[in-house]
């Protein structure tokens, strides 16, 4: 979150069950528009192969969108909807 607060793009990666919590923590830290990529499932109980497949098929695109998108002066996403 420190990078975001000084204008450096970053993306937090969370599993599905932690998405709501990540939004609450971001808002509490004054980063209501923090970019979050969601990994579908629970990494700790999946095989390496499943994790790699899920990242390649779903999560990596969210990470790239979050890192390459821009925020306007109000902090609102400009066409970047990472989730």
C-alpha cells in the first residue's frame, strides 16, 4: 500500500475469500481505489499445477490491467476494473 500512496502502481493479489477484507483494509488506509487481482480459489490447498493454471487463465490479466491502467485526479479508475 505504500507504493500506491506515493503514486507507484501496484496490485494486491488475494484469494476470493479475502477480496472483501482487502477492500475494507484499503479503505481504512485511505486507499479506497487500491487495485486488487483476485485468485479464484484457495492457493494453499491447490496443487502447483492448478495454481499455475488459475494464474495464467484468470489472475495474470488482472495484474497486468492493474499495473498498466491509470487513475484520474480523483483516484477513480479509468477503464481499469480489476477483480
